[in-house]
């Protein structure tokens, strides 16, 4: 990446390197920024999507193997839905029939499959009869193939009929929100029968790790038919690509130090990369500049804290509130800075070093073990999930979006520096 990431052949190079632009150009760039960054919605276009090439390749490989299915799992906020949306568009380009269904707490097995089949349509082109000639496009819904009583056998039978004409891929998103225990077992049965009959239809379940373990536990025989695709948090290089690609689409430029700060503050979650880059670009344009700098990122951090989801703000306040002077805010900040494994888990020992740095003196694990336990209890909003007991206990943020928020507060309040985020 160059100093500001623009080509020397760019006719707007002078403007991009810092000279002020006119109001009409500001408005045009603001529109482009709005199109390039979507922190509140999943990405559904390949041109706006970055990274995850390994997971995309694996999904294509699975779809090419009849009888093989997929489960995509990872923490909330790592981009699983965006991966499904973008890969679905790529499958459609490869002449594969695709459907996406999202589970909610009101769903059962049958309602989820009806959502999916409502999206399955066959498009055909026929020659017009008469003097005018030409062709006409027709679309036929395949929902009727499912029948009135939705069972694993009826789903298998319908997909067998459809897949004689086109290969099929069906994404079932938010699988962990399916509260119907019997429905989860039926999904396992469906995958088992589709695999046994080698139907040319691929089912991809999307959810958090706990739902994957439960699915496999409920139906051990389905494990061989399910390829498990883990979605870890994104690398800083992938997050940097999100920032730079979006800025380029907005016909702007961004300095390397600003990219590094955004990627570090995002802590592996693309939502915050989208949000911070969008707000930093808006800050630059407010000053009639098309080059995003480090000071624009500082402005973006303040605005991101102001615009944080109310649930995140309330969770932070409930976790750290105390009528007495306490170290709950500092312990939570240390948790946000603690090194983690690929599943977002950290140990009390991992918290010790960042907490000692924040408080300015060494702290033993015993001095804050009680705080960690209370942060995982209802009295403090259960902002942490606890796994195991004693020396083997591990923790992670229940809502991953809270973690970067806590870190940004720490930076904004001068408790830590961006480079302290690891």
C-alpha cells in the first residue's frame, strides 16, 4: 500500500492528497461511502466483500460432492451471514439453484423448510409464438413439491426431483435460534437421508459453535455427512482489505496508519471495521478532504461510541455499575484486551497482564477472580460466559460486539493506547 493508496496516473491525485473539494463533490462522495460500507447489514455483493477465500472455496468443494453437507459456525458478528449471502450469489452465477432461510424463535422444522422452498424457483426461456418472435422468461415456484406434511422424507423427495434438473444449495441461517428441539433432530435426520441417498442438494447450516455441538451430539451418525467450516475472527489483513476496498469504491484514499488503527480497534469483527471506516470517511469529507487520516479515526471512535447499539451500552453499564469505587470497568477492559483462542475464549491468567498494565501495578489472579465470576452472573448482566471451574475455567464475551466497544472506551478515556490492543 502506498502512502495514500492512489495511482500516480489518477487525474484526481492532487485532490486526493489533501486539497479541499467542492460541496457537490462532498455530497457525491458521501453517497458512495454509504454504498460502500454497511455496518448495520450483511454484505450481499462480492464487490463489497473481503477475505474468507478459504471458506468460500470449501463451500464450493462441498457443493460439488453429492451427499456432503456443511455447517458454518463461529462467534456472532464474524460475518457468517455475509459469507452465505455472497457465496449464494456466486453459486447462482454457476447455474446452481440457491435458497436462504433464516430461523427465528417462532420457527419449527416445517416452517423453516417452507421459507427455503419459497425461494426456490426455476426460470426458463421459451420462444414466443407468432410473427413478432423473440423469447419470454417464465418463473415457476417449486414450493408445491414440499407437500402439506413436511418431514425429512418429503424434503428429500422434493429435493430429489429438483436436483434432476439443477444442483441445489440451501443455506439455513441462525440455526441456533431454532428453539424446537424436535426440529433440530429432524434436521439431522434430513441431512442423514440426503447423504445416504446421495441427493445432489447441499444443506449448509449456519450458527454458533454451541448449536453445532448439540446437533452432532443429538445425531452422531450425521457427523460424517457434515463438513464443519469454522469462521474465526477476521485477521487484521482481512479487515484492512475491507477498509481499503470500501474507500476505493468511494473514490477516496486512506493513510496506512489509519488502516492499521481501524483494523486493530475492530478486534476481528467486520462490523466495527465497516462502522469505523464509514465514520472516518465522513469525518474527512466534513473537512472537505478525500484522504482519511489517523485523526479522522479518532473522531470515528467517539462517534462509534455514541452510536453503539443500545443493548451494548446497557450491557456495559450493568456490568460496570457500582455505588462504591470498584475495578469492574478495568477488569472488563482487561478481558477485552486478553489474548484469546480461535473461539474467543480466554483464561484468568490471560487477563492478569493487561489488568496490571491498566492499573499500573502487578495483580495476582486471586485479586480479580471474583470479578470475573460476577461478570458471568445475572447480577452483572452475564456479559461473560464461563466454561469450566477453578484453574481450568475459561471465559468469553457473550455478545462479541461488546468487546471492541469496551476497548474503544478504554482508548477514548486514555486508559490504554491503540497499540496496547495487541
